[in-house]
C-alpha cells in the first residue's frame, strides 16, 4: 500500500487533546542543494544559517525591500542540503522568490515529494531532541519546537507507514488542522496565502523564537528590520485569541474592535472542539474582543508560551 493510500484510510480527527500525531500535508518540503546553498540562503532569509548548522532548524522570512515577509519557512540542515518547510500552497512562490537573486550562485530549489511531514504534540519519545534543536534518528529528522513539547518529524515516504503506526499506538491522530492548532499553541506564525507582504519578522515574534538575527549581516530587507529593532517601537505583535463564533478566519483578513476600528490581521486559524483559535497581529491596547466585519467573534486573548518584549 502506498503512503497516500494508507493515510487516506486513516480516520483522522480535526483536533484532539495532546498527545497526538498529525499528518501535516499543509506543509511542503523544499530542498536547497548545491555547494553555495548555505551562503546564498544566508543572504536571503532573516534567520542565521550558522545557528541552523549548529542546532538544526530555525524559522526564517524572505522579505521585500521594505522588510515585509513575502514567504516564510522553517529551515533545517539535511547533510549538505537545507530543507525549507513552507505552506504547500506557496511552494512555487517560495522557489520563485528565492531564485530571483540567484544569478550565478550554485544552488537549486526543488520540492521534495519523497519527504512526509508528521507533527507530534505532547509525550515526545526519548529520541526527540532538546528544545529548539534537531536530531537524525532511524525514524527521520526531528525538529523540536523551542518552547513547547511539539516536534516535527520528517520521514522518507517508504518508511512513513511504519513510523506512523509506531508513534500512533498511544496518541490520537489528526490531520492538518490539528497541527495548525499545535502551531497556534506554540505561538509559531508563518506567512500563509493571503498574508504576503504584511508583516515584519518582529511582528510575528520572530525576535523571540530566533527567526530573525540582528547581528548576522546583510539580507534583503535587513535595514528596515534592524531600524525597527534598534530605533523603533512596535505598536503591534502577534497574539493568540480564542473564539466561539462559527466563522472561518483566513490569513491576511482584517479584524476590528468594538469601535469598528481596524485592530489587526489574521496570521493563522484553526478549529477547536469549542470553536476556534487564531494567531492575530494586534495592537498592544487591544482587549481581544474582536469582530469580523460586523459579526462578533465572541473572542478573548489567549496565552502564548513565551513573553512578548514590548518596548515602553
């Protein structure tokens, strides 16, 4: 049985209480290979590839000249190559954006369809690495989140069924929505379709989660990002909301406060057993009571697993 047939036959829940395992088919894996892959990526993304080399993975953004995120990816080292995990619907856009400045650089970007992305929340096995690190095991490449007991596992397709059956014995099983909710629990934001060219890295808290490095040197959009860090004051940051209204929030859409003023933009959203949860870029003074157009979300601010470094 092929992996696609196997996973299609599973009864995957929309969401579950931890511990659970998720099939993350909403994520694509792009392989960057070539003798200049690391050097080239270092000049194109907000994170520091030297930290990826040392610890194994970082979130990073590729920015416009104005410092806004065109695309984002979780970047990991795989031998001499780098793997970029990004929203599947943006995989072509990611490759196109990263190829724009390639010129004669010896690097190629291709979607690696042989890699299956699984996500595990809670009760991680002993072989999972420490927070923020990666580890290669017989099962695949583990990428442990920095603040929570969440980890991604990159598995070769011909071994995916065996790994899934092994890890699912004492876990609930979910699909993509389950892992999007796990990312919300972990305060991990990405640029999804509809939200391109909106957010500085710091606005998505990448300065907290090591997704932007202010000492690494030049990369596209770096001057704007550095100026905000050293001389500016952010008026908005990504926060979590929980809501009970029966609505589907989409990345990039604007939410309003009780005075009908724009309060922020949606980063990502997922369904929960009690309604929904979302990561939303909000003004500091927003109380979490939000509206989609004129419809009340019946929302309130939720907790993140890290503190936000607001400047006075």
